[in-house]
């Protein structure tokens, strides 16, 4: 499914959680590896019809979709992924967020252990949803920082591939799995969708392991944003970082200006969607998204470059 068709399908759902789930089913990832899993490869062709039924008749939808979103985006993302596995794919979840203990202390956690019914194998899925801003460097590679600058794409990728996804090879994990009559080690799979945000006025390097078709946005400093016409911007708050945003009302310029003032005076990055009116539906649709950051970003809190 091409990007325009996918966005049109996602925007056809009225329920935010359904839109977020539909986005999850088709979104590209930030990581290409032999162990990445593409849910779209396994989804039945009629799944959009099931989503439409849930959207029109909320009482038929999984209860997880009607619960209020958690404050942390990662927890909400996990909930959506659980619905994808259980209710769209029909794969039994054998373990979820199972802690691994060694000598009385926690040494890790398994996100999901599932039975892939199509390939008929038990798999260990590690998942994450991430948003990174590229910071150019005069000497050396570009570093891609999370909005709080305490997370970095290269570090997270290494952790997923070399540590988190390999946990079922540890003797402590094998012993844990045997308690649930699960024979390990399991087939590791990783799923990491998200966005890379590119600086508006500088060139940066995209890591070789990031697929060409990844989702993109832009980022700029607050002084640059305040010099622009932002009348078509809207504030994007979690959990609406997931999926394409649309609304029936025109953008609220006062709300946008207040958010820009918070970026400047509270030194907290803020995500915005750039909107365009669709003449066919008269709805306002997201056409791009931009992070606005304080002048001092990424600042002293960022992870060391080496």
C-alpha cells in the first residue's frame, strides 16, 4: 500500500485509537535487519474492514482500545501492539513484560513471547516507537537524538539488536521459559517504527541501517519558528505522535503561539503538525510535522558523542 492510500485509509477512522492502530499496521520502521518483523506481511487482507467495524461499533472493539491512553507513549504503543497480535493476527501471547531475574535482581524483560501461527514458531518480540532529531557534526557522523537528548538512535539500535532481542539465549531466561513449558532460545524479532526529523537548514547523514522509506519530519530552533507563518500549524501531543493527524476545525493560532512561547521560556521541545485543508472533505489533514526546540538544544543533557 502506497503512502497516500495508507494515509487516506487511516484518516477514514473516527476513533483515535483505531487510527493509531491502523497506522501501526502499515508504518515503515527505522531499522532494517534480518530480524525485523513487518506486521503488514502477516495481516489478513480484510483487516481494514474489521477496523472499520470496530470504529463504527465501539462495543465490538477490543477493550484495550477503549481504555484511556497511558501518559507514557511507550506503554500506549505496547497496548496497540498487543491488539495487533491478539485481535488482528490472532497470535497467542504466551508472555508479556516478563521480568528476568538473576540472584534476586532484575536483569532484563521480555516484551512479548508469541506463537506465530503462520510460520508456526515461538517468537520473542522486542518493540519500541522512536522519534529522533538529526544533529549535524563538523567532524564525524550525525547523531540522532530523542527530543530530550537523553536517547540516541545508534545506541537504541545496538541495544535492540545485540542485547534486548538476544535475551532468550541467557541461561536465566531459558530457565524462566521452561517454567512456562516454553523451549528456548526463541526466534528474535524487533519492531521499531517512528520518525526521523531533519534540520531545515543543514545537511545530515542518515544511518545505513535506516530504510529509505522511513517517515520524515523536520526540526528547527525556536527563533527560526517564530519568524515563520505558523497559522497552519497545530500542536501534537501524545498519544497523537502516533499516526496521521486530522481535524475538522481550522488550526487554532492562539494555541500554537502559546506552545511556541512554552518552548522558548520553558526550554521544552514541542511537536507540531503542518496542516492543509482537503477541498473534498473540508477536513484539515497533516502534510508534514516539525519539532521546534529551544536555542540551547540538545544542550548539556545530551548523551556523550563518544
